[in-house]
């Protein structure tokens, strides 16, 4: 029996091997390309939509996810981060920390491709209510007036502006700085309109295009000396 099996397998082994390989090549050649599948992993941005009104994300999930995709060979090389999207819908989210499972239905793929796996399989987000406070405007002045003149003071108008953001990010001690105003060469009072800079990257001006007017007071230094001389003369009398 063993001898029979041995002869069955190894008799004309080269010819049998050639026949097998020829059959395999023909089989592969005749199979339609769409019937042969491959897999690849694509790293894509996690897109976040529909954050509830009056809420803000204070802790965001990982900015990207790895998606394992299965697709026909004719399509697999065309699949990349440009045509694969991962979408997280926060429409029903609530205030506080929450976990969201990343489901296959959240992945948008080219036709004929399918999701095999997503990593991570879930993400955490933290949302807070949005609030608004009034903060003091802090003018930012640089440079010096022309020789013989001095900077006296600057008055912003308005002196306070509205800022909004997540409740934990708002602090009464914050100030809203103005864009820099260079007073080099000034010889008289000026009225300058400037933009504003929120005190924290996560805070926004309630009115994004809001500006303030700065009344910049410049006086001759000689005027001060004259007043001092007058006061001294009065004291001498």
C-alpha cells in the first residue's frame, strides 16, 4: 500500500508538478479580477459633526483612526485617505465625558469596498456648556513718540468686550488684548481703530469682527517743564 502511494505521488513527479502549476496559472487567469480581494489599512482623519448648540468640545478624541478595508484587487490600490472618511456625529451628545463606539456604518468607502476593522474601536469626548462674560480691554502700545513728546495714556472705547467659550475656560482675570499700536513718531493725540485678540486659543469674541478705538494721548515734554517751573515760583513766593 505504501509503495503504491509512493509511486502514485512521485512517479512522473516533474510532469505532475508542471501540470499543477499550469492549472493554477490558468485558474488565476480565468478568475475575474473582481473576485480576488485584498486588504489594506488606511489612516484617515476623524471628522466631527453636529456638536449640539451651546456646547463645546473641551477634550477631543484622537484626530485619526486606522480603518482596515477589504476590496477587489482592481480597486484596492485606489483606496486612500482621500476617499475614505470616518464621521463621528455628536448630535445626541450630552454635557460631560462620554464614550462613542466607532461602528462600520460611520465609515464612508468607495463602492465595492467594505470595512473589516477600526482602531481604536471607541473614542472619548468631553463637552461643556458655552457661556459668555465681559472682559476688560488691555491696549498694547509699542514704540515712543517723537523727541520732545511723551506718551500720557490710552483709553479704549469700549473698555470691555464680550467673550464666549466653554465654562471652564472663562476666567474673570483674563483680559482681551488689542493688536499692537506703534506710536513711534507721534506728536499729537491720535484715535486708532484696532482688532482684538482673545486671551485663550479656545475662546472667541462674541462678535468676531469687533474692534475698539484707542484714544492715545501725546503731549509735549516742554509743557510739563513749564508747569513745574510755575509751581516752583508759586512755592518761592
